[in-house]
């Protein structure tokens, strides 16, 4: 699917800020999709819009609602990941909330990772896909979340691995899909890094069983 990652092009941030300032209705924050004059923000809403257009969600309404439900739960997990390094708020630097980040990360690796991933493993069951019987955007998001968690919390994820065999196998299948593999090998793929949601801060990589 042809698209431009406009924010990463020359003057992209300026163009993005202009849309946030001037477009109506405006996105609150990136990421957002602009298709003609249509602007949609919030990852879950973007995927809800693109899913049917790209054949990445089943056609029936119960499946589409289930996909949205799971995607919003992934977004909740994302917010909790964010709060491991910014527990006091996004308006402060990580360096100004390290003590709180440590406390927050302990609870996250001990309680929240098992609860969220246990839920998704149960939702997957012994099926090949989280929604319906074909790949959906939820499978792709789950791949990204697992890669991010493995990057940020390798100790906790090593402990989790035996409990999430279905999700682990799903992520491996997603990575092998020819077009996903091509994307992952391309320069469009942004390597995980410490300015983004999933951050590899060694001090926050707490062993949940230590
Ligand atoms: N829930 C939103 C999260 C959006 C978000 O957190 N965006 C970040 C950058 S990736 C941001 O710019 N936030 C600005 C702010 O919250 O003030 C989504 O899933 O798209």
C-alpha cells in the first residue's frame, strides 16, 4: 500500500504541526493518517478505518468490534508501558522521575505483563489468529507489542515465554509474512529506541522473580 511517512520527510514536523493547528477536526497528537482531506488520529481508530480497506479485518460486525476491543486493550497496555518510564507525566524528563519509574516498572513486570499477555494468550487459544481465521491488524499489533516488550523488558519476557507459546508463535508467523518481512528489512522500519514508547533502560529491566 503506497503511503508517505510525512513526518519523517523534509519539513515533515512543520507540516504535521500545521494540521494539528489548522485542520478541523484536529488530531490531539500524532500518529495520524491524512487521506485527502480526511484526518484520523488514534492508532486504534486509524486501524479501524484502514482494516476493512486493506482486508486486515473480517467483514462481519462482531469481528470488527472484537478487533477494535483488542486493539484498545493493546493501547491500554501501551499507556502502561509509557508510564514505566514516565510515571509522573510526559511533561517531565525521565531523569526527573527515575525513582518513581523504578517502582512503577516493578509492578508492571510482576503484575501487569502477566495479566495483559495472559489475557491475549487466552483470547488466541489454540487458533492461529486473534480475530477470525485470517491475519488481522490485531495480529500485526501484537507482533509489534511483543517485540517492544522484549526490547524494553527482556528479563520479564524471558520468564513469560513458556506461558505465551501461542503469542510467540503468532509473532514469528507475522515476521515471516513476505510483505512484513520486506518492511522489517527496509528503512521504513524504525529501530526500537529510547525516544519512543518501548525504551531499553537497563535499570527498569527488573527480573520479576528476583
Ligand atoms: N493513544 C494514542 C497515543 C498518541 C501519543 O501518545 N502520541 C505521542 C507521540 S507518539 C504524542 O505526541 N503525545 C503528545 C501529548 O500527549 O501531548 C495512539 O494510540 O495513537
